C-alpha cells in the first residue's frame, strides 16, 4: 500500500497524468452519449466535467496542478474555434440569403441574454460585482471574462457561469426547440450559438452541419455584439 501511495503521489504530479485523465474522461463520456442515442441530458461535456471534478476532489488535487496537464487541451481551443469557419464557408450561400434575419436574431438574442441575467440577479438582491459577473454568461469564455472585468465583475466566477450556461443550453436547448416546434436548422443553430456559445455549437455540429455553421456564426457575432452593447446597457442601467 505504501508503494502504491508513492506511485500515486508521483503520477499525480505529472502533467501527462491530468492530460490523460481529461482525454479518457471525455472519450468515456462521448461513448456513453453515443450509446444512449445522443440523449441531450447525457451531454459529454457535463459527464466529463463531473468525472474530472470527482477525481480532483477525491484525490485532493489543486486545480493549478490539474491545469498543468490540461493546458495542452486548452491550447487547442483556439484552433478548434477557427476551424468552425469550414462549415460556415460551406453554408455561406445560406448565410447571405438570411442576413437580415440573422442580424435581428443576434441583436435581440444578445440583449435578451444579458438583460434577463441582470434582471434575475438584481431582483434576487445580488451585489453589483455579482451582477457584472453574470451579465456576459452567454458569451464565449475569453470575451465574457474581459467584459466582466471591465464592468467590475469577477472573471473567474464569470468563467464558471459561462461553462454552466453552455452545458445547460446544450442539454435543454434542443428539448425546448422541439417543444416550440422549431425545426429549421438555421434557426436552431442561431439559437444554440447565441445562448450557449461553444458548447452549444459543438452540440449543433453533432446533429446537423447547417445548424453547426449557423451556431458558430452566432457564437462569434454574439461575442462581438455583447462586447459592444453590454457596457452601454450597463451605463444606462447602473450609471457606470
């Protein structure tokens, strides 16, 4: 047992161990997702996060130690985001034909996402810093954290809320769209990308290329629109 403990201490300090943990957790979660018939409630990101958090808590591993290995996956986030241009390019003729609808949907979606979050937090008596942290929850994490910091929020809290929003949107989004009878893949993609950024876009790409292309477009444009509009709305609502 002592030898096993020493081996565990050694492995737990290696970046390669936590990289392997991340990849294995996500691969196992994807297997469960596929075997379930791609049920939204068994979202791979949700399962993988739960597994990794359980391992870190169970072993008393600090997040900084874990991230030394996971940073290699984190680095690939940039190239993965850029690669979303490929399905968008393939669907560019559909994007041009729906330019006005896309613009109206994105603007209304950006404003509603921010105002609904701010409104709920304000009604529940949240502090200004907490409200500022919640406001950009539907924007991709790097942009959301920058907006939160500009408004006086807590970027680390914003990052957690962004991830939670993405997972919830990817799980409940398709269910709600089905209940509302929205079957057009362009509309479904725009909704998922606007409300739940990259995680929603990944879900859209799993289902349909058109939905994935429009979701990737919505994710990028929503980040831009929110970065411009939210500080203005913040000044109007709170005076600075």
